[in-house]
């Protein structure tokens, strides 16, 4: 394999064979489309299987910059996002925080992505969803819609890691088995004390230990730090079996963010995700009615990974000094976002409701007279 670090990555352009304009990827297809004459250029089919790379080997190669590329990236001083701009673009707006940015000759050695999920939702479908979402916001400030609509939807590829591995976990803990005892108590009935009995559930605890083995496939960790955590947590449900081999053509006309969570840091996040399933397996192995886990020692074997890109449409807009985000899953069209509330509208609504209640009460009072 050649040393890709010696090949600085200049943004590729794909000229139209009819009019010479730059072609861009057409979501929902496997082709590039000219925005002026409509010419379609099919992306050559790549039958290369999506390969899982050895995690330990890659960590060793990071020291020699093997299998990396030198990419020109744009850094936003406002939110810290690092991304690429479309070819020929030297200035623009940060898609993550809405601040103005200017391209600089900043290069960064990164692990090359080998697969991606291509956009299935195009801008024509995403824009009405954006408008519908804005129109459905209750108690939003009147100026919010205008402020939001000034921010155009930007197609972005987010970086992510996926991890596969086998795990073996030795544990200690306790198994709790429920049993019932008859308890005697005194109760006052009609001024007299009466002795009664009732069944009380109790738990008998036993020491437990053992070993569980849990395999994991495609544990997904987003490798950006630009989106707020509350939004990143909603970016799930990706159809990873639909991954296609990486090709520059898929990125034409879109922004690609470079990863800010390193490969080893991503694996630490993945371990936290795996821990929940491992503990669930331990509780099942302990059995009984209740379980207590005292210690878990997990070993990870055969760790492999993929560096993938995931598509989203996003608009970042600033309102009263704060940034709000609107995101559409580029595969499913699922919509979610952030929004401010208008205190004046909330107060006005409460006053209107109270006034309506007083009017109704007044009418009912007149009817009773």
C-alpha cells in the first residue's frame, strides 16, 4: 500500500462533459449531476467489500502516518469545527455555529475514510421539512423564522468510527432470591386493637461470580465535537449495511468534517457503550430475582474498526447571541433541532387563557341570576 501521507489532498473537481461546470453528487442516486444542463455522470460501481481494519495495527501505523492523507481543512474559531469547503470556495459560513469563516492553508494528517453512507435526501426534500418544522414551533419569537431562514441548509458528512470486537468479562457479585415471610402486626379497628398477619417479601442474597462472552458488531461512535451532545445523541438508526466504498465523487458539492475524536479516544467511548450490554449479560448470567454487580474485568479481543462518513442536512442560526441547530438525517429524513422560547408569548397566552376563564365564569354567573 502506498504512503498516502506523501500525497497532499487537493479538493477534486468534476467538470461537466457538456458545459464544463462543476458536477455535484445527486442525493438518492449514484451519479453526479450538472446544476446547469442536467447532465448525469454515473459513479463507477465499486465491488470492493467494506473492510474492517485491525485496530492494533492501525495504532502502530499512526506513528508513521501510514494510510493517512494530508487534507486542507478550515477551522472555525467560534465552535472549533474542522471541515472542508467545496472546491473553489475561499469563504463561507460555519455550518455548525453560523459564524463567518475564511479558508486558510491549514493541513492535517488524518486517517482516510474507506466507506460512507451517501445522501438519500436531497435539498429539495430537506428544505420543506425545515420550513414545516419552523412553522410548527409554539411560543417561538416572531423574528426567529426570519433569523433561521437566513441560514441555508448545508449538506455535511459527519465522521464516525465503528468498532467490532469480542469481549470476555470476569465478574463478581450477588444473586438475590425473593421469598415470603408471615409478619404479625397490630391495627386499630373501630377503636379496638386487633392482631393481624400479612405476607412480606424479603430477599436472600448469595455470592456469585462467573465469566460472560459478548460479541459486538459496528458499535458506532460519532467522531465530531461540533454538534451539541443533545443533538448527537439523536443521530442514530443509521443503515450501516448500506455503506458504499469511499469515492471523492460522493463529496462533490458537500462539506466533509474531519474527525476530532481520535481512533483510541473513540474506542474508549465505544467501551462505555459496550459496558451496558456486558452488564446486562452478567445480570442474566447471575440469574435470580435481583442482581448486584461488584466488579467487572473485561478483556477485548480481535478489535477492528471502520472510518465512515454519515450524511446530514443542517442549518445553524444565531438568535440573540446564541446558536441554534436544525438537523435532518440525510438517509431517513428524520428532523430534529433546537429552538428558543418567547417569554412574552408565553405570558400573553396565559393572560388570554385567564381572561377566557373569567369571561366564562362571568357568563355562568349571569345565567344563574
